[in-house]
């Protein structure tokens, strides 16, 4: 009966445990381990993410206070601060990275829709810098007095799930990350103008994929022909086919480009877009670039609601494990929302789950209209770790 299981124990049933165990065997993660396996470690890390713990000490204190429940939560017998810290330092982060990608794959399949505006996958690519303390995270130095890592993210606009994540030192330039994107034929890739690199953009064109990005200033070009804009609506001022004229530019990108000038009335601003697609309408190009903002919203969401700004370990391995545990938690919340047909945002689902992890209530019952209304009105005092 679900009524006898803690909410957190119900949540982990949405994780493909057998796949995780195959990864553990592949990387020999549990070799010579008697207690506190990789699976135990993953669940403890995800519990910390979902319960919004600020530090390793905070996380272990909460678990210790409810030590009689750790077996039922899947944490194993020996959850201590030193044990978790040691495993975060020593274990292979690829176990958690590959598992996060499996969760991403499952989530994207579940959340794909049939009525998306543009045919083909649409991805927004960008990066966010996670600042670290230089005295503690010396290995991540990128300025004289700062440390940090970058999370380069390929965000699937249709499913609202990151399709690919690459973590590097913060000093790595954004355009270099374009080389490791797993490009797909027929897909659309949306970039900010900081990714303007003609050689890399031409590679996208050569594999029959498409890009949309802002025009870089001081671009030298000649107009090949004007595309008829009489039927265009929504602020399209200009639609042209152009050819680059710079000596170096034309070597890097010898084909024609499409240049679109768009006026956003609500912002009272003019934007100039470049793309290699001449089939879709100019309005669709402007709409595609508008989708780029969704990757920024994802960065904001995950930094605010999951723990990737304060870390529970100081080594590179510990940082990677925590980031990919956060991605796994994000995907799990999305899967729960889809499979239980909750019809609520990921933020709302996470907010309610985080306040109920040790309740013994079927998950779906938490999201009945009456209970959600009570929670939103602040009339119900939830005992966060009551266990009842």
C-alpha cells in the first residue's frame, strides 16, 4: 500500500534502478564496498536536493535525526558526514553523469508533444557560471581572485528538459563548447551572438541542421536578394539573403545566409537575426530566437530551487556528482508530474514534494485541489519531517 510508504520512497520508484546498477558494475563503483553503496549515495544526494539542504552538515543532521527511517528511505546502514564526504571525493562521477543522461532521455520521450510550432527538435544552447570560493576550490581557478565552473547546456525547448550538459572550468570560452554538442540532422540550434563563430556555424549547415542567432556587429556582407515581406506580419522589417564579403569570413562560411530584421513593439527594440534556413517564415525565425530565453529560465530555476550554488564537497568529483544529482532530481520531478498527470509546473511539484518527503501519503493525494489550496493559503502547518 502506498499509504505505508514515505513520499521519498515512492519517488525513487520512478528511477530506473537496474540501469543504475549496470553503470555501477561498468565503473566498479561498489568494488570492496560493504556499506553505503553508490545507490545509497545517490539517494542521499537526491534527498538533500529535494529537501533543499544548505550544507553537508545540515544534510547529515537531518538524516541522523530520523535514523530509524533510513532503511525505508534506501540510505543504507552507515550514513555519516565523513562517509558521504569520502564517497563524493573518491567515486567515479561518470556513474552519476551517465545516469543523469538516462533520466534526461526518459523524460524527453515522455514529455514530447505532437503540436509543437516548428517541425524538428529545437534546442537552445547557453552556459552559466557557478561561482566557487578560490581558497577551497583551488582547482577551478579562472581569475586572480575567483574560482568557478561552467555548465554548458543544450536545452530541449519542446520538452523543457536539458538534452546535454557539459561541465568545464569557468575559463573555457563558450564557443569551444560548440564542438562537443551532439548535433542532429534537421534540428534547430539557437545561440546568442556570443557563439558567433563562422567555422562552427558552417559545420552545422554541412550536416543539414539549422541555426538561429543574433547578428554580430560590424558584419561585412552584400545583399544577394530581398525576400518578399508583403505577407509578413509581427514586426518583420527586412528579410534578405546575404553573402559575407570579408576575406577570412567567406573562407569560413562560403554559403549564403538569411538576415532578418525584427522590431519588437513591446520592447521598443530592433533585433537582427541570422539563420541558414530559407524555408520557414521570418516570423518563425523570430519566434525561434525568442525560445532561447527558456534556457536562461532553466538556469535561474535550478539555481534557485536545487543545490548547485553551495556544494557539499570541495573536490572536482564531489562538484560533478552534486550537479548531476541535481539534474537527476529535476528529471525525476518532471517524470512524476507527467506519469501522475498532475498538470502542474515543476516548481509547484517540487515545492509540495519538498515539504512532504517523510509523510506517508500517496503522492497524487498531495496534489488534490483541496490540499493544494490549503497549502497555498498557508492554513495548513506541514510538519516537514513528521513521518505521519
